[in-house]
């Protein structure tokens, strides 16, 4: 056997000539023409001897190995045809269909070979294009990234991390970051400009001034849920959530709190102790601490340092003229010392809510609510405790505006502190939470998306800190601060007052207030003891600053590079103009001249989106779940004189029952841990392939781990640990911890009354509040009636399992094992089709009712324990799910003969097998290790797969 010269070094291929002689070619070739003839000379043709092909025209091909990574999120896969085109400095290839027989399924990695006639040169772009399968299945594809191994031996990463819709094109750039003046290739420059033009069309600015001060987005809110995952539709639209849908009757916050039946109750609380009943199992160590200590001066003062809003308090060296506190008033609190002496020592502090002055309270359920603008004087005693020593509830001093003191009656002093905590709710939620984290993060996000292309190093650095920013802000506008939003409807600061307060807060916002070291210094709090927000926050700021100061100089080698970067200059200019309304007094830079300026500003952006949001958001339910400590609204005006307040006055002033539980539900949703929590320093997107940035990220993560260990060690010694700035509890981006909870709020389906799992007693009639707040007793009892528990868990293979426990009283009427009955629902997320396996009590009557009754379930291998000594299980698959529709992937309902529908179903059989297998194991454990459960589910699975298979063949199941 003769061997031709070595080609490109690719795998050996064997070609057998027409004369039967094997000829082996080394390298990938295309055999264009083979002409067989007699040899023209005794020596034959070349080295192959006489009689072999006279002419063998072959074209050497180079191979690019492409690996496509499908995201691991819900419905990330697609059955669409995906086309790819590579563009290099020398040439581009023809569009090629990445023809994957099994489709691009969730979490998959698939490799393809692309043959080109010659090297394309240095790769500049990758174009992805989608066409629907058979022109019928219009589903999206979430691509994480593309990696390409070139013929030269290089591996090039092309980050994507966005949805590709059908008939849509995506242009990806290599992971290696570059500044605008470094991208010298004309093709790269055009792509850079085209990307920004598309982004600026997608994210539009409205009007000449920023609407942040009006509480409206300057981004294109008409785009429904604008996202940053490639700036295209993300999870909300994929999962079918309607952002305009009413959440009435489907609020999972109320359901989780088991307070649904109290949402419309307008009664006053009959005692503070009644509030204990509504906490139920929704308790944390902090909530319990608040419940026990909320009325104590020590805890009241503690919250100015380490509570929800550690941003108001400042050292006081001179009393404000409108706060005429005298030495005689506070001599008992100062233990004989004077205000002047303690001010000189630095022990007197002030919290002034002047921003609320003149605002009129909201109207909640046709009842006027009241806002005040208090001033609070505090004293840091020798033991390091921050204590309130005087409270004035209005800004203008007068005989009808008394200064309340700890020496006043217990009721007077308690009510004065309640008014301060209500003012705290208003200022915290609108200024320090909404404006200074959410809306500022939106300003930074929109400016980044509009002015920095994906290949810009600052875009890559900020990308993880923009996750969900726009989605959550749009939903907040629609569901929290809109005309019928939860804050507007239930909070004293809602409506017109909220808009005015937001304008005032925006007008007073300064750059130094956003930079923690400057802010702490300006407020004179450098040496205040037990100020854990400052201690942890400063360490976090320094770690972030260290990371940024190491990363940016890798791209900006000197100040001239900063000045020369036109994209960067447009970025900061848009932030200054549209975010801060061109207010030079704010201190926000309108341009960057030095690298040092850039590093500080970027540190502030990351700190604001991550750490600062964690500090003012994560503890909302911890501190606000006990309503008297954080009332959303107050129904009576502040007292004009002392000595008139009673316990009844306080209860009539506090929010009514409905306002209380609705406020609790919002706080619960906003502060609940996210299902996809990405802690600070953890970057799920692989955006870098350069050694230096990757190494710096490792150092950044190590610094964060060390800080986390220090905080945890300190917290072990504290009666009330401060956990909110532990890096483990800080999300990369400010809304990340809340967005999925808000999505639940929006997606909560209306329940079918016949299948109601949570049933509550509606307050009314002659029942007392104590009767309505009865404690849970027995298997069938519940806190507000017949309430069942709802538990959730997840399968590693992508399925979601929800276990809904039927209330004992209802299930018990059907059989002796009723109290243990449950529905095991397995959702196959890949195609949004569900298989329900019903596990009912082992009573024959119960099984008969369920199988032969109105629900239309078909029995498949139902097994149970007829004796009732243990909890049996019958497993059923509803016919509607076998012959149902999967409309979420754009397919019409089928009746057993729609071939295109079955293409999808057939492709997920393996996923179904894995999911139901896991369900069988879990069910087996739930039912006291009854052996047949797994077998029963397996039979059910076989039946389902058989039905899918015959549908695939175009026949109805027999």
C-alpha cells in the first residue's frame, strides 16, 4: 500500500480506487475529480504506479471545531435549526446548519466540525441564526457560549449568555476584551458600532431629563421585561409570566405567611400580643429578637447603626435651631452631664427626617394616613450603646409639637418611637432602597448597555452586577409603586407623596454619599462602637476597590488611555446627564481624566449594586416582620400634647390587620433568598479567557472568603449577629435576591376552588380577632382554617417537584390513611409538560372515587395497602397530560396524530425517565418504604413513553 504525502495532519482516511488498490490519504481532502487512464509513461503517475488516476484533483480543507453550550436554565433548549457563520480577518465561511438530531437540550454541550477551504485568519465574529423546526416550532434557544478550536491550535471563547429567538441573528465577539482604539480591524470596528446602534434602539431614553426623579424608567419599559441576558427576553417571558397580571388572590407571599384570609380585614388589632399569631413559623432569630426588644431604647438606637437603614444617623456637634432640646430635658439620660460636654466628646448623634416635611400621607382603604418628619437625638453612653434621648415629631417647634423624652409616660414615649419607625419606613424604602440601589443600578445598567459593547472590559466587569436590574425595576413600577401597586395601596408614603419624596431624594443625592469611606467620614462615624455595617462595609469596599484597581490597569495602561476611550466617556456622560440631571453640585463626574477617578467610580457602582443593596434589602422581613417595629402606615396624626396617649390610642394608630399582613407579604417577597443566588465574586458567566483577569478573579474570591470567615467568627460572639454584609449573603447585583420572588408574585395562578389547597376563614361576622387567630390544632386544623403545607424542592436533572399536602380533615374523610395523603407533581421543564402521579390514601373507596370520578384519571399500575395499616399509594396519570398540549413551545394541541408535536415529546423521553425515577425514589421514602411504589411509577412511565411513541408514529394509543 502506498501513502501519499502528509496533508494537514487530520485523521487518516482510506480511499479504494476503481482498480481495487487501496490508497491512503493523510489529511482531510475533497476529491473533486478522478480521471482513470493508462499511464502516459512507464513511471506512471507520481509515486502511485501505472494505471492509477492520471489526475486526482484534491482541495485541502481546514477544520474549525465548534462547541455549542446550551444554558442550564428553564427551557433553555430548542428544537430549532441553528446556523453559524465564522468571520475572520482573512475570510468568512458559508452559513452552516449545526444539524443536531436530538436538538439543543438544556445544559448540553455539542461539538461540530466546520470545513473551510482555507484559514479564516484571526476570528473576529461568530454569527448565530435560528430557523424554526419544520417551520412550526417557534421556540428560543439560550446559548451560554461558543468555543472554537482553530486549525492553528488556538481555542477562542465567544461568550453569549442570551436568548436567540427564531429568525434572529446574534453576533458574538471573542472573550478577549479590547478598547475602542485597540479594535483596529475595520470589520471589528463596524461590528462594535452596529452592536451599540442596536442596543440604543433597544434601550431608549425618553424626554430630555432623567425620569428617575419621577419614579419612571428611562429605559424602554414598553419592551415588556427588558433584560440584560443579552438584552433580550429572559426567564420572565420564557416562563409565561405576564407582568401586567393581577396578583390578587394569588400572592404567594400571603400564602407563605398563611395570611390570605386576613388581607382584606380592616379591623384594628386588639392587642400587640395578637401579632404573635401571624408570625406562625415565619420566624428568624432577628424577628424573635425584634418581637422581644422592639420597645426597648437600646434596640431602637441599635437599628440606627445596624438595622435596615444605617444611613441616617450622623454625629451632632451643634443642635439644629428647630430642635430646642435643653440640658434640663436630657439631664437624666446624660447622667448629670450636659449636651455641650457630650457633643465635644463626640457622643451626641442626630437623625433628621426633614425630607418628609410637608408630605401628606396616603389614603389607604378610604382612610387618611399620616406622615411626620421627626428629629431624633441620640446619646452613645460609656457602654457603647446608642440610646434615644429626645424625639420631636414635626420640624417646626411649637407648643403643639412637644419634645418627647424617655422620662415621659410609657405610652407617650412608645408612640413617639413608633412615628419615628414609620418615618424610617418611608425614607428607607423610597430613598435608600429604591433610589440609591435599584434606580441607580438602573442608570448604570442602561448606560452600560447603550454605550459599552460586549467586548469592552468595563462591560465585562459590570455584566454580573446588572443581572435582573431592569426586570425587577419594571415590575416594581408596575406592582409596587404604580397606581394600584402594593406600596401605593398599603403604605402611608404611597401615591403622590412617594413621587415628591423621590424628587427630593434625587435632588439631594451626592457622589460622596454613595462612596462608603466618604460617607462614613462626612457623618462623623469613624469611631462609633458596634457599627457593624461600617466595619463590614468598609472591608467589602476595600476588597472591591483592590480588585478593580488591579483589573482596569490591565486594559488602561495610563491616564491617556482613559481620556482616549470615547465609549467610556460617553458612558459617564450619560450617567451624569440622565441619571444625575447634570447637577454639578452632586459631585458626580461628567468625564474621566485619570485612571484613579475611573477606579473609584467603578468601585462605587459595584458596591452599590451588590453590598449596599444587601445592607438595605436583605433584613426587611427580619426587622419589618414584627409590624410595630416598622409600620408601613399610621392611621392617626402625631399627638399635639403629652399625657393623652393610651394603649388603645396606639392600637388605633398602628396599621389595621389587612394593611399589616399585606405589608408583611411584600417585605417577605423582597427579602426572601433568591432561588438562583449568585454571591459577590461568583461569576456564572464565562466572560474572560485571558490569564490576568481570571487570576485576579481568583484573588478576589479568596479575599471575600477570608472576610466571610472573619464576620462569622465575630457573629458567634454577638447576641444579634449582623449577617447582611457577609459576602456569602451579598448578591452580585441588587435585584438578584428578589426577582424570582416577584416573578412568583406575578405568576401565581388562580386556584381552582375544587382543588383548593389553602382555605381560610374570611374575617367577619361576630368573630373576635382571637377566634380568627386561633392556633393550629390537630392534623386537620390550621391557623386560619383548613390550611395545608406547601413544600418545594428541585431535581438535579431540571425537573421541579412540588409536594402539596392535603389538609388532614379533607383527606381523612376518604380513608384511614388520609392525614398522610399527598399529591406528587413532577413538572418536566424541558417541554413544559407535566406528569402527575397521585398518591392517595390506601383506602379502596378513596381509590375508586379518584379513578372513576369526575377527574378523568387513568389507572396505571395502582398499588396500595388494603389494610390501611400503613400509608399506601395508588399512582395515576391523568389522560389530559398524555393527550394534552404543550402550547408553551408554540405547538397546537394534538389528538394523537400531530407528528410535529411528538417530535418534541419523543426527544424528552430520557429526561422523563430520569425525572420520574427520582420521583419514585422520593415517593418511596415518603410512604414508609412501601416497596411497590417505584415499580408502580415505572409502569406509569412505560405507559407514558408508549403513548408518546405511538403518537410519534402517527397513531392514537390503543
